[in-house]
């Protein structure tokens, strides 16, 4: 997963019902990480039995300086 690829988590947001047994959306905001590490982590995450649809990545780059 993320930690295995040296990716730190900044925050996690869960959207949707949590007690009904229905699938929920989880948004994970990471610390800056190499794209190759993120892609490798997502390959592993997507194979988990609890993941019902492929993950989606939205890259956010901040200007430094």
C-alpha cells in the first residue's frame, strides 16, 4: 500500500454512508510523492478484496518558491 512505497498520508475523507453496508468513497490526500511510487501503491491497493472500483488519481502540484 501507501506506506510500503514511502507515501505519507496528509488526510483521509470518507464520503457516503458508513453503517448501511453500502460502498463508500474514500479520498486520500498524500504528501508529495514520486508518481512512480503512487502508481505502484495503487496497483497493490486495487487488488484488495474491499476495493470495488479502480482508484482514481488527481495530481495537484504546488508552486515552490
